[in-house]
């Protein structure tokens, strides 16, 4: 990425876990990322890099005052959508029935962020770029390639995101993907949405990051050897071969070997 992300486009992901160093070690082994625990002024936040570019954040679960949460929240990846104005989107989200988990926050000169929930309960973040635009590499092996919303009410979720961001939901035209919704920004597909009906009973609404890999089966094996678990073994689907995995602390993510190279998102 050499420019800015269009509003509504997934631009960053980060992971909150009880054991930050263990997570850094796991993803370094799986994807070849580099990263270390950050300075106290950033709460120890780690910016992981690949080929010298930022690809994801990893942080230790803590309360705003720096204390350890009790109970400890489950480990989870958060997808961030680019916005022009965090405050404006938070107001629009509230009016559309969304919730606010983290109020708009200044992150030094890097930008502004907030963490929201849509009306179906899926948690996501929003990012207003300052000096930091977001992921520096996407759609390459070992980097973010897709973000997908699984929701209990696709129609309600579609109406919400279309109301607060320049996102246009549209039925997928990919053969074999009937019932799948594409999320478009400026007529380019930037993510997807599906019903929770396809998930195990009791799965809550969520955003799921997909990482592109050269071999989904090999990535699955490597994750298991490193202490991770398999939520859905590698299988073929319209866009390629994928597996749904969890790291040793329980954070769920997917890996995919695309059947063909995905389009690079338009940065401007």
C-alpha cells in the first residue's frame, strides 16, 4: 500500500491476548512476522511487520488504567475499517443502533480510533489515519487477504454498514457462493458477509480475518504443531482452499490459498 485506504475498507487488524509474547512467538513462527513488545507509552502495543511493512498489531489485554481485567476477555482479532472522521461515524453508528465499546481515542500522531459493535453484536474498530495509514502489505502470502462478517441477521447488518459508511452490500456473483454477500467500496469488493447459519450453534456474530498462505494444509499443520487448534479443517471453496484455525490462546482466524490472485484494493 502506497496511499490511503478508502473509507469503509478494512485497513488494519489487531489481536488482544492474555500473553502478548506467546502470541508474538506463535505468529512469527506461522507467518514469519517480526515484532516485539512496545514501549510503556503505547501500552506495550506491538506492531508486527513482514518484509519491513506493518501487517498487524498484538497487544496484552488490559483495562484503560493499565490493570489486568478480571475476568480476562477472550483472545480475539479485531478488524478496523478506514474512516474520514471517527467522531462522525460513532454518532452515525449510535443513531443506527450500534454500540460503542471504546470511545474515540487519539493515538499520538498516528490517528484516531474507536471500537464499536453493530446491531447484531459483531465487534469491529474504526481508524482515522494520521501518520499511520494501516497495513503496509495486503493480499500477499502471510498477510491479510480478506475480512468477513458472520452475523445472525445479514439484512440488518447490511443496512447498518451501508448507513454509516460508503459500503454497498451486494449478492455475490461467484459460482458456488450463493447466499454470500460482498461488501463493496467504490464498486470494488473489500470484504464479505455471511449468515451464522453456516457456523456451529452458539457462535456469536464476529468479523474474521483471513491470511493468505502458499499452502493452507501446511499452515494448518504448522499451527497445530505450535499449539493451535483447528476449527474447520482445510477444505475447497469457490475462492480457493481455506482452513479456520485458533491460536494457542483461542483467537480465531482463517488461512486461504486463493484459486487466483485477489485484486489489490484501490488505495485512493
